[in-house]
C-alpha cells in the first residue's frame, strides 16, 4: 500500500472527513512529511471508492460551496488493519535489529 | 456496509480557509485557472467532484496566490488523465475480456476450417490440372510441392493452435498462430504494393499459397490467445452448443467461396451475390448466438467487423482504389485489435489486484 493511501485510510479511521480535512490530517499524521496534493487525493479516493474501501458519507455546504464527507467501509477498515499489522511487524524487526546493533558494541 | 451515518466530523475537521475570500479578484482568477485544469478529469468525475475539488484547491492555496504553479498543474493534469485511463481500462476489462476469451475459442477453429477448405480446393485444382494434361504423367510432380505444401502447412499450423488452446496452453498457441498471421499480413502488404504500383514484381508463390486466409480473423485468433483467459474459459462462457453454432455460422460465411469452388470449379467467384450470401450466413450466426449472452454482441463486433472488409474485396476486384482501401482497412483492423486486447488484459489484471 502506498503512503498516500495509508494516510487517507488512517484519516478516515477517526470518522467521516472531507477532502481538506483528510489533507490536514495526513500532514499531521506523517509529522509534516507528506502534504497530499489535491489531484493525488481525489485520484486515490476514486480508486478506493471503486475498490469499496471508502464511500461518500454526506454533503454539506460551507461558504456557498459543496463539501463531501467520506467514510471508511468495513472492508476498508479490514484492509487498513492488515496494512497496520504488516507495518508494525516490519517496524518491530527494524527496532529489534537496531537494539541488537547497539548491544553488539558491548556484548 | 456501515449501517447508518455513524460518523461525526473528525476531530481535525477544521474550517476551510478562503471559502468566502473567493470573491476577491485574485482568488477569482485562481479559481478560473483551476476550473480550466479540472477539464482533464472525465465528465462523470467532474459532475460529482468539481465543486468539492475547487473548494479543497482554494483552501490549500497560499494567500494571494494567482496561478496553480507548475507542480500542481502537472499533478492535476496527470491525475485527471489517470482517472480517464482507469475508466477506459475498467470498461474494457469485464465484458471485453469475456468476449476475447470466446473469440480465442472460435477464431482458431474457424481458421482451421478455412485452411482445410483452401487445402481441399488446392487438391482439387491439382487433380484437375493433372487430368487436363494430354500425356499420362504421374500425379506427384515436384511442381506440386509449393501448391499443396503451403496450404497443408497452414492447415497443420492452425490444427496445432486449436489443440494447444483446447489443452490449456494459450500462450504457445498464440505463438504458433502468429506465424500464419505474419504470412497473411505480408501477403496483404505485397498485394497492396502490387496494386498501387509500388512494386512491379509478382507475388512470391509461398505467400500466395500460405497467406491467403482472412487476416482479420488470424489477427483476432493470435491476439485473443495472447491476451485473454483462453479458449477453455471461452468455452465455459459461451457453452458448447453456442460455440459450435458460432463456428458453424462463421465458417459457412468465410468458407463460402471455397465451398462453392469445390462444388463447381467454374462458378463465378466474383459475383456480389455470393459475398452477400456469406454476409447473410454470418449475420444469422451472430443473431442466433448473441441471444442471452452478455459478451455476445462484443464477440459479434470483433469477428464480424473483419468480415465485410474481407468479403467486399471480391465484388470490388475490378475497382482498384476501392480494393486498395478495403485491403488497407483489413490491415488497419487486424493491427487495431491488439492495443484493445492489451488494454483489456491490463484492465483485468488491475481489477483483479484491486479486488484482492
């Protein structure tokens, strides 16, 4: 799973969110490393929607402009959980080896 | 499926800055430029997302920004075009993949039947030639080898294609099928060059005897074997009975001239009525087989599109320009089915990976 996709699904895991909200959340989650472009965001949403991982939630009008909220589907939550587990596992391996490397100096 | 709208706006659902500020001239100019860029997106996408995308674009713009900037322009254009490409791929992926699988079943068998008829005609011609000789000479002459050997080799090739395909080896079948296809393409090109005067020499005998088959059908056979789920899947989709009906109707249409020539060697092959009969035979086959089949009309389009081109060149044999146009049409169609098949195959792979 690519980073933008992971960040979008992670943003929606907190609850339904509109496009601008997803961008700001992704920036915060990634510690400012990833600032999603609008084109990238809507291309990912188009793909995630046709894959059934994300669906439109509701529409609101703010400042005379339509805002659409998106939410994670159950399938999307399953996919995000699997990806999170995969990332956790590989991060655990990395952490373990880094610990061993540090300890290697003394042992 | 989530039941009901459970969600609250996320804790980070901040306000969009700049919504009402769109009234000032700088933002209005920026908005117009964004609107122009959004035309890269397909209409179906724009109708739903134009408003919200504009909102997000303006919300993420810097204060006082007047133009989208190069990076964002490229990003919007690329993403819009990518969504367009995705729509085309997914349109080609489903039913066209089914249609191509059916085509990979029926076209090799069709080519085998046509090749067998051509071989029979060649044998009959050889026998007639032998009988017309005044002296009693043995039938087997070295001169017969190219006349009979060419059609025999083509027939054997298509038999191999059919057998490989039906035993689940679609890719090797495609490789074998590409040999008669290349010969047919070369024969077609040589014919066009000869007709237009680009080349004054005669056609090489091996091309005349091996490349005479309908090039569009040969091309369909090779590309559908290479880029579809293969003949076995085609058989599962079409069903045994419907597959036989398609093959019977199509070979009746395409093989008509050869059958007539076999029955009566002096029959006027150039008669338009004859080609018309062939077209009617194929039309009947198409109408009969498309019933209750979702992929049916696509199979009909793929196979039947090459047919008028192939048969119409007979009545136009006298008119040079028309014949050249028809031959080039044949060539164009034979080449165009490849990108369609490849796009459909890639769309199918993408769809499968997305579902997984």
